[in-house]
C-alpha cells in the first residue's frame, strides 16, 4: 500500500496542482469582488 502512495507522489506534477488551485482562488475572488461591486452580470460571465 505504501508503495502505491509513493509512486503516486513521485508521478504527480505539483506545479500543475498548485497553479490550478491558485487560478480557482483568483477567479473566485474576482467574481466575488465583481458581485460586491454590483456587477452581477460580469460576475456571472467570469464564473
């Protein structure tokens, strides 16, 4: 079991994982900011 987990960790490209999470947070924060500014239509397009 431990070998399977280690093999998965070795093959995982962490830069892709981190960049995907970062992009999701930035897009979410942008949509939230647009909604707070009263631009619901723009926020729905971004979302």
